[in-house]
C-alpha cells in the first residue's frame, strides 16, 4: 500500500510536497510519522492504492522532476 522513501539528509520533503501539490500531485511528508521533532525531514510516504497505473506513472515523473530541480 505504501512505499517509504528516504532522501539525503539535507532533503526537505515538506518543501517538495508543496511544489508537488502545485502540480496536482501529493504524498505525505514522512516527518509526520516521527515522534521527535526534527526527525524524518528527508522522508516521504507514497501511496499507490486506489488509483490507476497512468496516474502513478505521472505522479512519479512529477516527483522525480521536482527532486531533480532541487
């Protein structure tokens, strides 16, 4: 149901989230699954249920482009 992604330490998944939302793509920044503030900033949880393959493919391309630009 979910894929857990971890980027490099300086990666800001929440910043990426807002950029992705502007392009009609969403995921959950992983920091919301950590107990301690400041942990998990470079992580994200991707959900692949309840959608079709084309939508998943488009979303992955959007996220990849945004990561590449960062």
